């Protein structure tokens, strides 16, 4: 069984994304900032918009013996082997923790929207990892029913969401009976 859920900022809030322009540039002009200050701020604005956009989508998948959480453009990404998870539970985090990657009491929280999350206690028991989702019960059920060991442990041939890639291995490209140079 595999589970995949894409958690997004709701459209009515995402529409406010361009409003950053108003709150950034208008005060500079209104308070008669120097041309140098305005130019520096205008050049920094695209960086801020890209950073905001990067944390507007969080994809969560449970497959092949691991949990993979990845933000919009594939970075940052976190992979946790299900064998490392000792317990999981549904929990909530208030608005004061914000969105993105946050430190919360006892561990970290990755979320883009909503209060619901699934808190994973890892094998080292020193920290927890919370995944914010609009479907905490579905994620909890997927983690509880997923097999704890992976059938493939070679991460170099894995795609970003945890499925095997279609790249052939180098051994498959060698003619039968051929040996590697280092043997």
C-alpha cells in the first residue's frame, strides 16, 4: 500500500501572494526612501517571493518502507525509514508555530497549512518529527499499515517521491561475462 497527499495553501490565501509587492514597495515610496534603498529592495523582492512560494506546497508519501516529505520544488526533503518510527499520533499545532520548517517543543514541524499534524517519535527518542497535513487520520493509517522494512535500500536509484527510477544499473549495460576493471 502506498499513500500520497499534497497539502497546499488554500487558493483564497495563495491569491494574496502578490500582495507582498504592496507591503514591500509602497512603504518605501511613501516614506520617500532613497533610490539606492528602493533598488536594493526591488532586487531582493524576487528572492523573497521564491522563498515564500517554496513553502506553499508539501507532498507527503508513504511507500517502500519510508516516509518522504518534500516541499514545492523538491527541496527541502526529508526521508524517514519506517523502521526508525517507534510511535505515531495525531496532534495539533497552533498558528503561533507558523508554516514552513519550525522548531517545536521536542522536535521539528513541517507544515504549510492547517492545525492538524502527525507526530512521529523516532528511534533515538531524543526528538520528534511532526508533519502538518489536512489529512492526519489518513496519514496515520498509512504509517500504521505500511510494512516497516524496505524492499530496496539503494537510495541512489530512487526518485524524489520514493519510487524507483527507470535508470538501468551499470551492471545491466555490461555484456554477459564481462568483468569490471577493478576486479
